[in-house]
């Protein structure tokens, strides 16, 4: 035992997807895998503070979770046949895959073991075309990312009860249809691509800006999303949207260190120290964006990568080409017409000089029920009103956003803005 217990929460988040994916591969029972993993993590929370964190926490958790699953099967008196079936397939603690990030060039040099990763198999199983797209995304975020039902509901802008039912139905359908747990053959990859990309995109977003909690980011999730997207780009090198998604992730992740201060406080884009941005990631993102644009028409991920690239290219906030960003958001609406895209275009329109036009577009979004609990809508209106000099109206919107926000860094940022207005 060598590690301190300070980072238990981040370790749990990092290992959840690996443990559940391994258990699903072995037992082929999704609910059993989740229950056993939860028991193993509870045991770790009980023992590790006193005993210390193992050198290989993932191996420890996987072994304990496997034993918990066997105990659950025995207690349920329904596992004799399954026990015999899985008995010859012990989970090897020494075979855990590494989560170290690789460049695309390095990834191409790996053998098929890199692709035959439990977590990648889990993504493709969850993204089977027999499942509705919303179910594919939700199920993978739950099982691979370890997100709780409220977090997934928030990320997908639906109610918690609706999301809970969706998850239950999706797992039942996988069992009833005997959907195989594997990466599909090449001829079946295209029909799964949209769902897989959506899963990886939302996983990264939850890591880049957590939906709730004491931290602004969940680096474990964003790092894992980048790693799996690299694998997918290797698996589908001619798919421009996969390349675009990786470019988008890297361009955004390059700014990670500048997004928070010493106390974990949120630092908005215009106030960030741009010298601390990761230029290697920005350069790789630019290379991937160029490659993706040469291989096919720009879809939602290539367009978003182009927007992120424009932010990265600006040496100062004043050099940001907001007019071009607004134009790209208009193109994005043609392929992905949603309220969050419209919100971002409204902000870009305002930052390009038309604050009134941006506020008018934001006002139209208030009638959209999907935005009722989305704290960034009133936060965006507050910021534009503040820039226009309408401080009383801005304070009202900041207070409204405070009733909806679910992370402490964002809450503190909103309170700071409110105090600057003298409220």
C-alpha cells in the first residue's frame, strides 16, 4: 500500500468504467456488474482510509468486485450454470489496460489488443442500433463513465424519472435481444458511429464541465474520453467526424489548466492566461481538423472543432474572430439544431458586436422546456446585460442562475459577478 487516501473520489471515478466493463465481459449480466462494482467500491471506501490505497487500485477493485458478483450469484441460488461457465475465465489483475494517452501515430503502431479493450467493447455494445440513440448515450455514460442518473439526466436535459426508466429499458433490451459484447466487424461500424461519437462527446463534456459537485472538471472522464476517441480514430481512420471529435476534445482540453485558479475558482475564457494553454494539444487538434476537413463534409464535430480552433488561435481575447465563430454556429445549426447551439450562437453574435441581437435570440430560448433547468441560459443573459450596462436586469438573471447551478466553482463565480454589480 503506497498512496494516500486524498484522491479516493477521483480514483473511484477513474476505475468505475474499467471494473464494470470487465465484469460485464465475464458475467454478461449488466445489473449484477453494477451491483458488484458498487459493493467493491463501498468496501474500498471502508478499508482504504485505514489501510492505504493499493499500488494497483483497479486490480484490487476488479478482484473484489468479481468475488462480490460470485457471492451475489450464490446467494441468489441462480448461478450454478453461470458459475460453471465463467469459472474458466478468471479476471487477471495484471492485465489491466493503461489509461495513458497516446498520440494518433503511436496508436497506429499498437496491435489489436489496444482496440479489443473492455471499455471500447462496452461502448459498441451500448451503441447497438437496436437501441434508441438517447438510450445508447445514457447507458454508456452510466456504465462506463460512472455518472449517476441525475447527472445523466442533467447532461441530456431530461427528467430524472424519465432517465431512470430509459436506463432500465435499455439494459433489458440488451439482455432480451442477446446483443453481443464486442467491437463489431468493419462492415457494421458505420451504423454504430453516430451513437459512439455522441457517447464520447458527452463523456468528455461531463469531464470538461461537471454537471454538479465541488469541482469544475472531472479530469478522469475527459482523459478517458480522449483515450477512447484515439482508439476509435485508429479503428476508423477515414471517418472525418471521429477525427473532428478528437480535434474538438484536444482543443478544449488544451485550456484545462487555465480554466481554474489556485482555489479551484472558475476563470472565464477572456481572463485566462493563454500562455498556460497546451500548445502541443492545440497543434495536434489543428492537424486533425485539417485532416478531417479534407476527408469529407463538415458535420457537427468538425464544425465545433473549427470553432474551438478559432478560440485557440487568438493570442488575446480582443483578437477572437467572433463574427466567424457566429457564422460557424449558423452552419452548425443546419446539422444540429438544438437549444444549446442556439445559445452559443447568440453569445457569439453579441460578442461580435450585436448585443441586442444576441439577447433577443436568448429570449426566444426561454420558451424551450429543455432549458428550464439549464443555468447557463440566465447566466448568459446576465453576462450580456452586464456588458450592455443594464446592471439591475443582469443581477436578476444572475440570481436566477444561482437557483439552478449545481457546481460550487460556478456558484462562486456567479456570486462574484453579482457582488461586482453591487447586489
